[in-house]
């Protein structure tokens, strides 16, 4: 019994808005049309009662946990949930034992399954094979790289795409209509900003809406912007976003768009990417995609890499931006890489032939510097490859093409070649 004048205990705080807005049926879900729309494969399986083990692969906030709960509910199955960050083989065995004695169906939802090592993943195999549990693993990483083949062969992989801005806007409006945050005015431009800045993650959008609602009954553009203060960059240095973003930077820079190059560079920097990783890709691109069309590009890229090592963050970002702009606007040529690839292909198929005797010793070597123009007509290719041509300058390497023509003429070589690489 409460003592006289004792303050009553505060009720438990309400769950976060994102939890309260979690749908409970397939029809309440927003998005996932490819998996759960009419006639979609997963929906057909659920409607027919064919419960099966699966891995849900998708970015944060795309609905993996919610979908797992709905699957368990629709099948009338018990729902056991663990995160691979905290669970080990002991927790897995405990789930399996409870399922063994339960009698009914059990859905075992294992979040971040990619964090389980091979031994931990193998511990799941017998229970999955026997049907003791229906495993639903969730991961933000590509399961084909992160889940061992034995387990992967026993599950179906479903890919969840990020929610679109329209779908996130629908969730925000639904929260307002339900009165989850009280009587609330929600301006259209505020909804647009929250949906755009969420990056496909419903939890981010709903969390920002909840913070904005705490400041007043009307959420306008300024309130939405304040709720998003600090920036939102979804970026995982060890996962798919890491590779997707550097791939976008490479393609934008190769495509000669400095604005796009700077945008993806900024995305990586804001996401905490290792500046040394970015600098290494710049050095590679300078040779792979620019090459001798502008040899200075490699100098600029290497200088940026040196700045990263010797200056560090944040000051080295100036050098990275300078390099990104220079590499974007430099003329492009992949002739050097193509020439080397052609030479390597010939060696792989034909073997490496011995150099001519004159190149293996001093005897009979015709010293080029003793010749006019510092060019000797002596054959320098192995026997049988005299007509092989690998290097084919493109239009971005006009000066080198002219120099090559002069050298070949001085050496008495034709510009046409056979065997090996692209003829010039």
C-alpha cells in the first residue's frame, strides 16, 4: 500500500514512434511490393502456409524485423528473436531446445546473421534441416559473401529495397492521422524534407518526426530541419554502401562530372570513410582511366595520397577535392591498361618466350644512343613475335601516337601488327 503523500510511480514511458507504427499484418506494410504484392513469391508462400527458412537482405529501416514478426504471426508460430552481436552457440541451443519441447512451429529471427562465424552458423544447420525452427536471418550485407554455403543452400534469400520517399511520406502521414503524436499539423514541405533526408530508412524519418513534435503542435520546414540537425549519412565502411559509393565515385569521375565526383567524395567523408582508401582509388583511376592522356593526373593523385599520409584529416580533404576535380576534367584513356592486358593475355596463352640473345648480354647489342635520333633498328621482341603490337594510342593520346609512328618508322617497323594485341 502506498504511504500517505507518496508520489505515484510514473508509468512506463511510451515506446518510440517507430515501434508504435510497426505494422502487424501484410496489408499494413508499406513498400516491399516485389516480395509481398499480389502474386509475389513470398506472399504466395505465406498465404499457402508454406513456412520456410530465409534470409532477408536489405538496408537499415527497410522492414526486415517487421516482416519476420508478420511472417511468424501469419503462420501462428512462436517468435524467438536474437541479435548475432549478443548471442552465441549457447543461446542458439537454448532456442532449439525450447522449439523441440514446444510442439508447435517456431520462427527463430536472428538479426545481423552475418556476424556469426562459420562454427556458429553451422550450429543452426541440424535444426533448420529437421524443421525444428524456421530460421529468418536478417543482414545488411550480401549474404552470398557473409553466410557460409552450407547454410545458404538451405534458405531462400529475399532482397528488401530501401523505402522510397513516397512510401516514407505515407508512413509520416499515417502517424499523424492515427494521432500517435497528439493533435499535430504537418506541413507538406516538412514531410518532403523528412522523407528525402531519411535515405530510405523509416526509423530515421519517424524518429525525426517524433523529435519535431516535441517542440510544438505544428511541424513546419524549420522544425523538420532542426529535428534533422547533425546530418544523416547512412554509410557502412565495412559493407555494401562502402563499395557502392566508391563505385559511384569512380564512375562519376571516369564520366568527367566533377560535381558528381565531389558529391560522392563528400558522402564518403561525411560517412567516416578512411581517407587512405579514397586516395588509393584516386591513384588507381589516374592510371587506369586517364593514363598517358594526361600523365600529370597520376602526379596529382599521388600528391593527394601523400597529403593524406602527412597532413591527415580534416585538412587533407582539400587535396582530395583538388584531385577529384582534376581527375574528373582530365582527358580519359584506358590505352595503357588495354595494352598491358593484351600482352598478359598473349603470355598466358603462349607462354613467356626468351628475349633475343642481344638483350640477354652485351654482345651484339646495338646501343641506341650511338644512333641518330637515339633509335636502333635492332629487333627487341622475342623470336616469332616480331610483328606483335599491343599498344594502340587513342585520340586522347595524339602526341604519343605521333611519337610512336616516328619511332616505328625510324626502326623500320610497320604500324600494322599481328599476334598479341590491338594492331596499330
